[in-house]
């Protein structure tokens, strides 16, 4: 876990506007439409707030804070991918969306992120990835004094072991992929691999048996990078 935290602190994620030239036309359009959707949700929320009692203001995390929360999962996922694709490795560029759930007494994450091919050079277009990552307790003895809560952030347990079930490129056209699963709401816009068995947690085949419990209370709706905690 210390390695993941160090990577998060050292990672300098560029701002969205800086990446526009590196995105495919389809990614640029999706980003634009996503921004419009966020503004529409904000308008509906403001309209609803006029009819309800005001709620306490929650500070929205900065873009850097959001990226730092997601980047450990991104690094774990890419290490898994690169080890299985020698000569076709990628480097992380920008975390996108992330959602988490408690399943099998572990915290499971689905996420999308952009990465760049090492062989393609700095002018290559960014590729979107999907990854499924979860964290395992190292041993009952080492964690006996720090009980694991499935809905908590992985840092809440000592030295959790990251396990990557899948890390794969989401090829264009992006419209062919679903933006939801049994625990990822469609509003999070996390594109999932095609096929019900392409990922373990939240797939359609095991939807009933898994009985997933979402652990995203306190997320930040209406943001381009939804599905992450409000700090």
C-alpha cells in the first residue's frame, strides 16, 4: 500500500483541457456531452432545492484530489496489463471515473482511465481502459487490530494486497459498450467490457447471487469524475 500511496503523491495528472489534442474525436465528443449532462443535472438539483430544505454544503474535491484517490488502482491495473503485453506497454495519463462496492469482505473497484502507448510516442492518441481491482487482507494476524469494513477506502486496512481481475482496452466505437453493471450506475459513465463474464464483480450472470451493496455514499454527483469520495 505504501507503494501505491507514493505513486499517488508523485503522479502529476494533466488537466482535462491539456489533453484535448491527444483525444480521439469520439472521446472529445463524449467529454463534451458529459459536460452538458453534468450541467443539466445541476440545473435539476437547483430546481429541486427550491422545494426542499437546504442541505449542508459539502466541499467538492479538486481535480488533483480526485486523481490522487483513483491513481493507485490505475497503477496496479497497468502493471497487470503491461506484464501480460510485453512490447505493448502503456503509461498512465489520466484517471477518469471510479466506483466501489463491498463484495466478499473486500473493497472492489471498477474504473476507466486514459493511458498512452510507450511505443507510440508522445503524439499517439490516448486509449481508454477498463479495470477491475480489489484489495485482500494480508492475513488475519496482521489485521486483527484493524477490522476491515467493505465500504471503506483501502487505506483503512494495513498493507492490503491489490488484485487485478481484468485490465483491458476499451476500443472505439465507444457506443458499443455498456456504461453500467450490477453496481456501477449508468450516470458514472464507466464503460465495461462486452460479455457478462468479462469481469467478476457485478456481472449479469451472477447479479442475483452476489447481492452487492453499494458503498458510494458521499460521492460527488454531477462531476466529470463521479464515483469518488467527497473529501
